[in-house]
C-alpha cells in the first residue's frame, strides 16, 4: 500500500478548491499529490510511473519492477490535465488525441483506473 502524506480531507478540499478556480501553487500541488497517492493506493505496483511535473510522480500498476534509469512505462502530463483526468472532467483518449498526455510503454494506458474521484464527489 502506498504511504499517504496528505489526509483524505485535505486532499479532497484541495481538489474541490482547484475545480472551483483556486490556482495557488500550494493548493494545486496538494491536489495533484493527493490524486497521485490515490492512484498508487488503487493500483499498487511499480510497473508504471506517472509524472506530473513539477509537483510529483508515483509508481503504480502491478507488474515488472524497474530498478534503474527511466522506467519502461511512463505517463507524463501537466497538473491541470492530471486533475481533469483524475476527476472525470477529461477522458483519457481525448487527452491523448490532444497531446496533453505522453504515454510510453505497453502498460502505460491508465484509462481503466480513471477517474479516481467522480465529479460529484470532490
């Protein structure tokens, strides 16, 4: 299980704030990191690395573990894209088609894991 650093209450509050227009760096960072922790908890493993620079990255999805260098399965995107995907406001394929997500590797399709929070939940 992933180690939580952000409480569910703080994480959900940050996500709610961002979805209603808050754009402070601290609030966006908290929302991004909370959603990355949620992903790691729901899909434990080390075969995919999800990166949301500059705020965080996590490893998730069961499968072969990489030990050095760039992992073979990487998903990278901007914070606004990650929050939109994780909350169901953006579909995975739409993000790929618009080049808002860079996904490489055979296991890099995380669409089945999304959304993490449904729009009515935050």
